């Protein structure tokens, strides 16, 4: 069948899988944290650039070039706001849920290890201690059976000798 043989290393395999998943989730968390940080820095730089150009910009002349430049500045400022908003959303949403998932997985692993230890302890108790009790009981019953057999033989031999005297 092989089913039992396949389960021999299942505990170690499951622990390795849990460790690998936790490591991957930690890597994703670090990546997302760096992404949030870099997006916020990028947004701050974009907004800083637009504020500096607005201070320097002189509205003496209105032309298609100045209108185009104003449009570039507005779009850059809008991009800065969007980048900051997305970074905040990523930080408060998926990153927060990821941290919760990591804590939950760590708790599940800890709980699994605790339950596995309890089961191993119970299994040891049942297979070793109870088995020793059964072996001791078997030995005692075997001695009792041998004693009863001896008594039977003695009684049989006494019965023959008594029966033999009564006949003759």
C-alpha cells in the first residue's frame, strides 16, 4: 500500500512547507514595505518639484507653450497625489492584511507543533507504557498457565496412582 510509509516524513515536510510559506510572505511584506516607501518618496519629490516650479513660474505671458507647461505641472502634481494615495492605500490595506496573515500563519504553526508534540507524547505513552503493561500481564498469565498445567499434571498423576490402587 505505501500509505503509512508516505506519512513517515509528513511532519517534517509540513514544517518545511510552513517555514517556506512564512519566509515567502516575509519577503513579500519587505517588498511591499519598500514599495510603499519608494512610492511615498517619489510622490513627495513630484509634489516638491511642482511647488518649486509654481513659485518660479511668472504669469506675464500666456501662450500655448505656457499653457502646455502649466498642464505638465498640473499632471505632475496630480500624479504625485495619486502616487501618495496609492501608497497609503497599499500600506493600510494589503500590507496590513499581509502582516495579519503572517501572524496567523505563525500562530497556526505554533499550534500545530504543540498538538503534534501532544500526539507524539500520547503515542509514546500508548505504544511504550501500555505495551509494557500488556507484556507484564502476558508474562503473569503465562506463568499462571504454566502453574495450572503443572497442577493438572500433578493431579493427573495422583489420580492415576489413586485409581491404580483402588483397582488392584
